[in-house]
């Protein structure tokens, strides 16, 4: 399944963004979906994941309490609501199945800067 993240942008510290993850030809409700990010000069890391089996969610410690993952089955979209953004959240964000498949797409750039 090929997923595409969108919704990134440039915001000041403390700002908010909502990222969207969509797929064409696939039903996201059939997959565990994860959000990942790659900051400049760093390895890609997992940010959040939502399980279809029991609905549980996972958040990296660095985003816990600030980011929220959610699904809209009618829209076939998974969202990542990001609040209280910090400069260290600056990265290219990707969505993928979990465990991640081989296709990562272009991702969406999030820049947090004053």
C-alpha cells in the first residue's frame, strides 16, 4: 500500500499543524498506521502509531501529550494533530503502515521556527 502524507508547513514555536495520511486504492482501516519523521542529519524515527486490532496508540516520549493520532474511516484518512510545536519537531514527516512497508513517499516538511 502506498501512503502519502500532506499538511506540513512552517509555524512558530507553540503553533499547531494537522498532517493527513491518505491512500489511493487501499482502505486504511485495514492497516496499522504509523507516523514517522526524519530530522536533518538524523535517522528516521517513529512518532506515533495506531493499531487496528485494539485501537491502542503509541507516542514517542518526545511528542507525548502534544501530538494526537486519529482516524477518519469515512474519509479514509489518518491524521496527526500536532500542538505546542517545538523547533526540534522540525523534520520531514511520513506516514506508513506499521511495521513500515518499503514505500515512503515524499513526506511533508514541518518547520518550526521563529
